[in-house]
C-alpha cells in the first residue's frame, strides 16, 4: 500500500520545497484539495501548481513526483533552488 500523508502535511511540504522562492499553499473545498503558487520575492507568480486534489497530494509517491517535476520546470527556466529532499515516511 502506498504511503499516505495528511493534506496538512502536504501543505507544509509544498511550502518548503521551492526555497529560496516562496510557495503559497492552502487547502480548499473543505480540505479536499490544495491550491499552490510559487512566487519570487516581489510576489510575481512563477509557477501555478493549480488545484491539486487530495488524492494527488496524500499519496506520497505521487506527490513527490509532482514536486520533482515542478522543481525541474523552475530550474529549466533558470531559477536556482536550494537542495531539497521529499521527507521520508519514517
């Protein structure tokens, strides 16, 4: 069975995954989804992750893949991100 995380933990992970950029993440729809955007220090949106369903962010393996892809998209556009690893499930 896939490792599950809470939607609240997913928000915390999102907020730390894009340093030194800022990720603003919040739950919506009675905590059934997460909306997230990555912004620069001026508040300009650099990446809109859109509406991520609870199923996508609570499955650790799927969520990790989403974040790795998002980080790669920003790095491909020339943004330098701090080293980051998806938290272990232990």
